[in-house]
């Protein structure tokens, strides 16, 4: 397995002046670390689909590894198609984001943190990456999510055990209008849950109903916690429910 990591390191060293689409997740963080001495620039998109916590983390990591960072403001809700949250929203959003980078840096090699497992899951955005000739070194070297976490532990990356944090738009059913107020409500709601000790959690919003997804092993910790209930209701959420199927990646897909 570590042969993959050595092969990846060699591959990256052969390229200089890369642009890395950097979200602060463990996948792109591993690439950031491996490229920190290769004259790389980290490009981070800031929009209503990302939390302030995520943006702050990218800044901290770039500072830690002395990597130049460019933060690009991005306004996906200005696009009517994205705002309507169709099933191919991820494609439309990725196309808009990476077109901005490609237009600004037409001659640069742009990489992202797509991993090998992502190729076999529902990810419409991958087609946009292909169209815009974005390179995904982790996927190309067949490096899985589990392997990335193991490598990240070995490399002592600070966020090696950080749960995945997909964009906030994934908390809403397809074909419902996305609005900044509702996105911020989800952000605030998940912040309440994380502050209470639930690290791996999703708050899915269905109108005035919040559907909380947690690992089943944590159900008992939340059911009788009136403080959490009251804090969530104070955000303007009328009904709070616990999904009995537990935490599921891509449950809106």
C-alpha cells in the first residue's frame, strides 16, 4: 500500500507550480502536505455552501505548511439552475467553480482531492472535472479513502481523523429551492450538535422539519438532551426528528 504513496510523491515532484483546489478535507490536505515544497498555490472557494469553520481551517493549514493560498468568492445561488437544486447540482457547481480557476489560470495544471472511492459513488461533479481537464492524483493512483486516512495518520496530519464535510447543499432534498437563510440555519444547527460532542453528524432540512443523522451508537446521547432540542428550535426549526437509519453518506442521493 505504501508503494502507492511513494508513487504519488514521485508523480507530484515531477510537476511544479501546481494549483490545488483546497477544501480543508483530509484528501486535499494530504495533497497540500505532499506539495508544500513544490511551489504550489492552494485555491479555496468561499461560498454559502461552505461553513466559516471550514474556511478558517484551510487558512490554518496553509499557514502551518507555508503554502500560498488564494481564496475566491463564489456565488452559486446567483445561478438559477443551481438554486433550484437539481440532481446534477454538483456538476453545475463544479463547472462554475473550476471554470473560474481555468479562466484565470489557463496554462496551469490544476489538481483536486478526488479519491479512488469517489469514482464509484454518485458524484456528478466528476464530469465537470473531466471536461475542464482537472487532474485527480489520488484517484489516478487508486488511493482509497481508508488508505488516505492511514497515510494521513502516518504523516501526522492534524485533521487525519476529521469526518467528511460535504457542502451544505447536500442537506436539502433535490428540486427544492436553496436559500442562504436556510443554508445558514443548517450550519448553525450542525454547530450546535458538534458543540454537544457529535462530531460526525448531518442535519437534513425538509421545510420546517430537521432530520438528524447520527451513528446509531450515539442515539441515546441525544434523545433526552433538552438543551440541544431548545437550541435547535431557537434557530427557527419547528420539528426536530432523529433518523432511525442512522448516519448515511449521500442519503439525499
